[in-house]
């Protein structure tokens, strides 16, 4: 289980606190932040999501970390790892995901947190006693900011692996998804270049 915080130059990646719930509900109610999700969340849905994330930390030892700014103590959103619960050709898998309040976009915060989450995934998570061999990420095809972030992280897409999200009905505007992968081998190569 993760007890310790992960620290980057500007951010703390940590377990969730009650004081995160209001700013998280605000970003989940923002139609810009939620453009590539089926709908914004109500405060109750947002709180239920926090509960599910914390439950996953407790049971699987990782999850979407709450992001706190080291200087201002502001809550920015979340970045972290998760095991998708739906079935697709690429599951079971561990995904990396992110969601920040809009005022924190365009400043490299998501990249900074995601690099640390990848390091955590590849260096600190084991499954069945084995190190993780790969981390994936996926999003609706039109989510350019998220796709740009995947590419900045060195993740790669195989066009043949685009997929229809099974939780969305046929014809839904968000149904078509892209899949990006990052192997442990490639991550180690990138690390050695930094
Ligand atoms: C996806 C999301 C996390 C991307 O956030 P982001 O701020 O664009 O991503 P980064 O942290 O990598 O920031 C990159 C931008 O910051 C700029 N930047 C400024 N300072 C920087 C720094 N120190 N380091 C890196 N980039 C920096 C980059 O030039 C880039 O600018 P650009 O967007 O004009 O090209 C954000 O848009 C979001 O939360 N979206 C809503 C939720 C969502 O859709 N999640 C994914 C669903 S699957």
C-alpha cells in the first residue's frame, strides 16, 4: 500500500484528503474539463469517485493520486495509475490517467506528475511478484491535449489498436478511442537519456 507521498519539483502526489472533495467536484462539474467524458459529474458522483479511488489504493496499492502544489498547497486534480475494469483486447492492463482543473493546464503540471507516476509504476509496483512490463493510456479520439501528453511521455500508438469503448453505446460521440502504450524497456531507455 502507498503511504508515502511522491514529490516532484513543483508537486506532491498523495492520497486523498477531505479537503480535496470540493475542488475536485468543481473541476468535475466543469464542461471544459469533462468535454471528453460522457457528462460532467454531480458533487455526489465526484465524491463517489474519490471513494472508489481511495478504495483502490487500499486494495491494490495504487490509484489516481491527488495533486497538490508544493508552494501554494492548491489542489490541481489527479494523475495516476489504475486497472481498467472493462474488457478490451488490451486488458488486463495498467493505465495512466489524468484530470486537472483548467487553470492548471498549459504549465507542464500534468507531464511532471505523469512522469513521476510512470516512475512509480515501473519502479515500485509489482504484480504477482513481477515488475510491470507496460503501462497503457487511452482516451476519446478527439482529446488532443490528452493525446499530446501521451506523446510527450514517449508513449506510442498502433492504429490497429484503436477501439470502441465498451461502456459507451454504439454511435456515441466519444465511442472511438485511441490506445497508447509505453513498455518498461522504452521507459528505461528514455530514463537513461535524461
Ligand atoms: C489532458 C490534460 C491533463 C493535459 O494537460 P496539459 O496542461 O495540456 O499537459 P502538460 O502538463 O503536459 O502541459 C503541456 C503544456 O504546458 C506547456 N508548458 C509550460 N511550462 C511547461 C513545463 N515546465 N514543462 C512542460 N510543459 C510546459 C507546454 O508547452 C504545453 O503547452 P501547450 O498546451 O500550449 O502545447 C488536461 O488537458 C486535462 O486535465 N484535460 C481534461 C481531463 C481529460 O480529458 N483527461 C483525459 C481523459 S482520458
